[in-house]
């Protein structure tokens, strides 16, 4: 769902979207499946072009446990704080072009997102928030005592090891057969 930023009053506007209200059902369907989502966010103009967006989304994302392979619903509870700015052209030699180093970027504070024609695509933004919350190796959620609840392969106490028997005899040189070749 797209939000017209020209309709946001000076004091800001609060939004509350969920599966029942259905504003982002079509956009989030591929990433949350049949799970319920609830998001609350607030948009406030900072000036005539820039806006502040704060909020959170709570849902579950269907994943596969990387240890045991069963289907799980991975819980997503993400907060976001963004500054919305108009999309700018970034020619290769412009003052806004930057190198692709993210290691020096601050980790706290607001991020920024771009909008076009005074319209911000909030549905796509929420889709990206949920997609980025999924871990690289999802695992079954842990219980209170720290053990995975449904996982058939517990992780605790299992260290990765590789035991390969090294051959005691020296392998034959593959080029030794070339000694017997006679050239005319």
C-alpha cells in the first residue's frame, strides 16, 4: 500500500495495519504466508520534503530449520526508524555518490529510505523489513531452558569435527609413468 505524503498533517499521522484490515496482505503474502501480521507506525513531516517514519512490525515468517529440516514459523518483531527523502539522481561523479563501504556507517540512529512523487510504498518497505529479519540459518525456537523446542537435532554439546585418516604410505607419483615413454 502506498501512502501519499502530501496528506500527512504537520503533527504527523499514526497508522495501524494488520491482517484483518488488509492494507498490506497482497504484498506480504509471499513472505509471511498465512501468518498474522500487526504493524503500527507513525509518519511526521520534518520539513516540506523529508519525513520521519518510526514503528514496528510483529509477525511470523515461514522458514525451514537449518538443523532438522522441519517447517517452523520464525518470529519477527522488528522496530524501524527511517528518514524518508525524495529520490535523487546519482550520477557517477555527483556529490551524493559514495563508495560501497558500509563498515564505517553508524549502527544506531535512523536509516533512510527514498520515495518518488510524494508517495511512499509502505507495503514494499514492510516486505523488506520482514525479509531482512530472517536469519541466514534459521533454527527451531528455543525453550526457557535454552534447548530447541521442536528440533530433532539439538545443537548443544555437538562440536563440529572432521576426522579423516591420513594415509601412512606415500602415494605414487602420477608422473612416474612418463619415465617409461620412448619418443621417436
